[in-house]
């Protein structure tokens, strides 16, 4: 036995969420690379220092984490926009079908 599930959605809120996620992703992406360009100068001036090397490696790893999360936020924004576009298309199709339905 199959069941029909109705999903409520608000296209304006979905688009607002997509814009918010995109802005947050861009804000995170703007922080990459961390500590730049100072960390390059520090690493060059302290080549023999293990602390400088370890700090630079840690910051590189954190850059990777930030890029990952920024990318996920951009993908979430795209998926949300796609869902809003699909919902809008369904609304238009349903409205058209209702308007074209024969009257008794």
C-alpha cells in the first residue's frame, strides 16, 4: 500500500535560506588561507624552528577544513535553490492544470 505525503514549502524562505548559506560559505572561504601572508614570512624567517613548521602545517590543515565546510554550504545553497525551483514549477503546473480543467 502506498501513501501520499504532502510537503509544505515556502519558496521565498527557501531562497532566503539559499542566499544565507551562500553568504556564510563565502564568509568562511574569505578566511582561507589563515594567517596569510604572515605565516609564509614567519616560516621563511624561522626555517629551522619546528614550532613555526608545525604551526604552518596546522594552519594548512585548518584551511582544508574551512574549504570543505564552505563547499558544503555552497552545495546546500544550490540544493535549496533547486528545491525552490522545483516547487515553483510544480505550483505553476498545478495552477495551469486547475485553470484548464473542464467545468461542469
